C-alpha cells in the first residue's frame, strides 16, 4: 500500500522518494513520492501526455533517475545492475519488432529453463498456441499483447508493470487479462498498470496515482 507513515524496519518493496523528471524544460513528474508493499496493486491514471509511461520507464530504468529517488527492497535502483523479478508489458504503440520473429522465439529466449511445466502452463493459459509460430508483426493487438504478457510472466515477477494493457484488445482478451491479474494479485505479485479504463481496474486496484498536466499528482484509494 502507499504508506505515508512507514514503520521502522518494515520492508517496502518499492519506494519512490521525491522523484522529479523532465525530458527538456517542462517538468513531467513533479516531486512524486509513494511506496508499495509486496502484493499491492497500483493504477496510474491521467490524460494522455501526463507522464504515466514516463513514470513507468523511470521505474524500470529505461530512463535515468537521480540517486536516492527509487528503491526496490531498500536498494537504490541506480546500483542494481540487473532488474530481477520484474515483468514489463510495454504500451503497444511504443513497441514493434523490426524483423520477423515468432512468439516461440521470443518466449523461449526469455526463459532459459526450456519447455517445462511452468512454460507450458503460461502458453496454455494465455491461449498462445494458435499463433505460436507466426510472425509477430502479423499478430492482432490482443495476440501480441498476450505474447508480451507471457514474456513478462516467464520472469516469475515479483513486480509486474503493464502500460495501458487494455488498449486495442477485444473484450474476451480483456477478461482473460483481468483473471490473470486477479490471480497474480492473490499470489502477492505487486502490480502497476496505467490505464484509462478505470472500470477494468476498479476491483483490482488498491490505490490510484493520478498525474496531471502540470506534473502534479494525487494518490487516492
Ligand atoms: N522521449 C521523449 N522526449 C521528449 N518528450 C517526451 C518523450 N517521451 C514523452 N515525452 C513527453 O512527455 C510527456 C509525457 O509523456 P508520457 O509519459 O508518454 O505520457 P502518458 O503515458 O501519460 O501518455 C508528453 O508531453 C510527451 O510528449
Ligand atoms: Mg503512455
């Protein structure tokens, strides 16, 4: 949860302390602070361009943040060489493969243990078999999304971050995504999603963090 009165010695899975971020002059994130415990579900909301993806990219080190602003399990992410146990599903529009590659290739290279039970279970649960050997560039939005979710889950994440996961996918896929997230939440995976679909996240969310145009934010339940 987003505890403002942290008790001494209590372990926090994620802590953001006074994070500000600007690409150029304009501040996108203005002095943001929050923390999440293992198993919390946070939904990022705010109009397009308010910085949801930017905040996510700071958390997964795609963007560089100052020392002392983001901590995972008490460790400054700047000193972490590798982000372990983190799954990331990028916003669809921001991601494409420039060359022909199949879900089979993407997923097997993301999981070095081979086709064990865990691997097979993820492929089956997400219904990836029908397009397992197709070129990813020919997949529908929902199919591609499922591949990205499978890839993230193969990391056995303690933290799963999804950037606008319901955009451009059909209702049936949204429903199966919902069930997957519900299940992961029960298993105490920490989840951060950005979405405009607050109906989707209503029953999953423990907290909302709303960003606005001037870089400010508010947190609510
Ligand atoms: N790489 C970049 N360089 C400069 N400005 C950027 C870059 N990426 C995003 N922005 C700007 O930062 C603001 C926040 O973008 P973004 O985090 O993508 O918002 P959201 O995900 O909420 O739609 C927007 O004004 C966007 O144009
Ligand atoms: Mg975005």
